[in-house]
C-alpha cells in the first residue's frame, strides 16, 4: 500500500517536519510518484517503527544514520549491523542495571520513611 506524507505521518505518529528531517538525515528514503510527491510503503512503515524503537532506546541519530547507511548497502553489511545492535543492546542492559540499582535505593529510602512515619505516629500515641 502507498501512503502520502500526511497519511504516513498519522500512521507513525510522527510530524511531517520530523519525516522530512529523517529524510534529510538519510534515515528514510521514500519513493516519489510522477508528481514528485513522497510515497511511503508498508516497508517504510516497518522501517520507521524500528527507527523509533532505536531512538526510544537511546540510540543517537548519528548511529541510526550509520545503521541506515549500512542497511541501504545491503547484505554485505549484515555482520556490521548486527554488531551495532549487539553493542546497543549491551548499552541498554547497562542502563537497565543502573536504573534497577537506582530503583532499589529509592525503595530503601521509601521504606525508611515508611518506618520513620510509623515510629513517629506510634510515639505520639
């Protein structure tokens, strides 16, 4: 199926300006119709969802651009693309571990306050 930029914007929940920016940055390369208007496909939809996932997980645009370049080159870059994703996954795992540690410390502090409030309330009885 083909989508205009407006339709694609609604499907992806990305603004038209964002889509144009992504195109300018080389992240997406929509086809053009006879009137030179952008035509997006289901393949573009799948790709933009992956770009959004990479962005949401903290991959910088510069790295996403590099990944997009490798993707456009095709099969000879499969190993390099996989390595980029392996490294990104490791960075994500490190971040998750750090966030889990922060959560544990917050849980400990909340428990401290809970006990202190209970102690204070029992002392005032």
